[in-house]
C-alpha cells in the first residue's frame, strides 16, 4: 500500500470588504484578475500545492463570503488556522485603521495556544492605483504597525498587476509551516481486491 505524506496548512485572509482579499487569492491561485467588484458569495477556501524544502505542502486559503462587513465569520472559519493574513488597501485609511480590530478579532476567535507567537502577515494592497499618488498609508506607517504587533511580516502588493503576490504567499506558506500546527494527511491507495459487495457493505438492496 502506498502512502504519500503532505502537510495541510490552513491560512485565513481577513480585512475590510473591498481591500482585495479575493482578488489576491484569485491572482495567486488562478492567475486571474477582474476589475469588477463582486462580493464573494458562498466561497470557503481554495487550495494550492507547494514544494517547500522537499516538503509537499497544501495551502488551504480561506476567503470570507462577504460576511466580513459584519465581522461575523463563525468559529469554523477560524478553527485550526496556521497563519492569518491581514489585508488593507493603501489608498483607504479606514481599511488600515480597522487592522487592530481584525487582529484582535482573530486572536479572540481562533484562540491560539500562544497568541504572542501566532504568525500574522500584513499585505498593503492596490499599490498600482494612480501610480501611488492616491495612497494615504505610507510604508513606514504600515511597518510601524507591524513592529508594534511583534514583528509581523509586511508586503506591498497589487493583485491587479500581480506584484509581490507569489512572494507574499510563499512567505505565508513558510511562516505557517514554521508554526508547525499543520496536520499531516495520508492518502492511501484502496486495495483492489475488495469485492463489490464489501464496498457496498454487503447490502443487496
Ligand atoms: P475583498 O472584498 O477584500 O475580497 O475585495 P475584492 O478582491 O473583491 O476587490 C475589491 C475591488 O478592488 C474589485 O473591484 C477589484 O477588482 C479591486 N482590486 C483588488 N485588488 C486590486 C489591486 O491590486 N489593484 C486595483 N487597481 N484594484 C484592485
Ligand atoms: Mg471577497
């Protein structure tokens, strides 16, 4: 019987509605960007396979289904997270100001065993807009916030122009892996000599 080992890492993406969470995930996983705004409906997670230092890793990236507007994401959303990605829009001050709430909300709901050591990553998105002329949050301000929360890693991204997206998610995966809460999952091949009856549990009805 063959068994293949891989590590499953759960990453959750939080931040104000409109900051670009879904777009960043779409760009990373599907290499697609859409200018149209559609509130994410019904989506839960997307996955991406990665090889990190000879380890096969499945990143399970959880998106909100638009409920972030009400901060009501439910316990299942937070449960077992290995890394939390916070996203804000560098052109919208409010999306930066609410980071404290998202950070706090995550720690409250996910309730990790060591809150101070739990890995977060901050993404300052939409740096492409107006060639950077409309940005209202400076890189320094964002980095100061990261330092105040215990050295959170920071990346500036553009989901539209695919800028820093791969790099950011690779760091997210490495950070989550270092946290080592990942579950190992085993895919075992099914023995071929199982009869039809046995597979159906012997019921002939
Ligand atoms: P979410 O609510 O956080 O999931 O945000 P979305 O991913 O739905 O994005 C909100 C809007 O911003 C959409 O119209 C996107 O096309 C747009 N958007 C997202 N990321 C970028 C970006 O990096 N640059 C630009 N110019 N627009 C973006
Ligand atoms: Mg969305």
